[in-house]
């Protein structure tokens, strides 16, 4: 793992067929947001923006969602950044606004480090469970962010997403067609939505990172099946984890089940 002194701008990449699309801008230059304004935007290269257009803007009616029964997801109003008490330890990237670089190799933790990992993981799991109880029609993703933020700092931890490469909020809330790392705003949840809540806490120098997708009200069969099968895939991948198991075997299990998961570490990577 890299240390604080070797933080580098992160290379964002996505594959479309056999093409690799990259952005070498620091995340702090990708996110553009101001408290009180209606939109949060990402400043990307023409090529990277073309990927977004390919994935999301090919519908004839820009306001039509994939399942045609609801309007396409639109950004809401962004509230001001929430404060964190001065006594709470911050991750290194908060000060320099640069996301951690890619790990150069494995990191072996001692007994104390392992216990710190467990503590941060336990807290993240508790916060995620609490956040899930808040999901109901009418609540805004910003209200979920406020509740998550408060629970994290009340437990002496720092909400890891806040300030990660300029990310403006304390949790990621991804609704319906938002793939991941959605920014909480004034958007209210509707009956039938699904929402992924991605909680990461920084406690005693270690990040605990976890996420889950929740049903909001009466969810249709297609969305319910997606979430339930995904959970089964996660459980199967976890079941093979053990000392000596190669990462590629875990990855193969995930690939076979079409699932992608989160982790625990002293450096945070999105």
C-alpha cells in the first residue's frame, strides 16, 4: 500500500468493448460542486464524456427511464458540506485533496492493525444497517447523508468519502440507474426505487468499507430479483475466503456470479 507521502492523481478508466477510456485528472478537478446549487458535475475529457453519453443518453426521450414507468434520475440540490469535529483524525487525502494512488503490493498487518480493521469494519456495518432503516418513500438522500454523518462522528470516526478527491458528502447513495458512488442531494426516494448505500468510516487509521442495496416501498420483480441474486453472489464469494486462497479465485467466483464487492484497508480506493 502507498503511504501519505506518495499519493498520486488517480487514473480513472473504463472499458467499452476493446477500448480503454482514461482520465488522468485528479478527482478534485473532476468534481465541481457549490453549496446551494442544483447540480454537481464531473469535468471529463471529450472521450470520457462520450462514454457517459454511450451508457446513459441513447434514449430518444432524455427524461424516460430504462423501465419507462418513471422519469430518468436527475441531480437535486446539494446542501453545504457537513463539519467534522477537530479532534477526529482525518485520512491524509482530506488535506491535500488527492485520492490515494494504486497499491504497489500487498500489505501485511500486525495484530494491532487487524484489530483496528475489525473495529472499523464493525462500525461501518452498524452504520450501514442503521442507514437501511431510513429508506422509505419521501426521504431525501441528503437526509440519509446527514444521519450517517452524525452516527459516524458520534462514534469518533471520520466519514471516508468526505473530501476524497473533492467528494462533497459523507456517504454514497446510488438510486436506480446510478451505477455507484452517487452524491446525496435533495432528491426524494419514490415507491419502487432501489438504493445502494455505500458506507465507509475511517477509525484509528483504518477504513471500513461496506455497501448494500435496499428496497424502497413496493419494488417490482425485476429489481427485486437483481438485488436478491446479487446478495447471493456476495455470500458465495465470501464463503470461499480463507488463509491461502488466491485473490484470483475470489475474483473468479465473483465473475461467475457477476458480482463486485468492497473491502477493508488502511488506504481507500474507489
